[in-house]
C-alpha cells in the first residue's frame, strides 16, 4: 500500500518509510491537489484534517483519520 501523509504528520511519514512503506510527505500541498495526487497515484491519505478526510471519502479514496495527539495513542 502507498500513502500520502499531510503536513501535520511528518513523524508518521518518516516512521512508515523506515518500516519500508512507500509514504510520501506532503508538507505544502493544498487539499484538492493532495486528493488529486492520491487518485492519480492510488495512494491512501493519512491526515488529522477532518475536512480533508471527508472530501477523500466522498471520492472513494482510502484514508486514515488520525484523531489522537500522541502517536502512541
């Protein structure tokens, strides 16, 4: 599985990469461009942004909504 990780979650992107996952960190990409990139590259979106996750799900894009502040939670 391939991932797009939004600007709020740089640590998670690094950890996924260390574990061998293809995780691209998008630090300065607008939501609509991130969704488009996700569709084109068939990547799941990982984000804390509730609106971004809702938009992705409406377009049948696999997404993971991170709701906790601490990574361990």
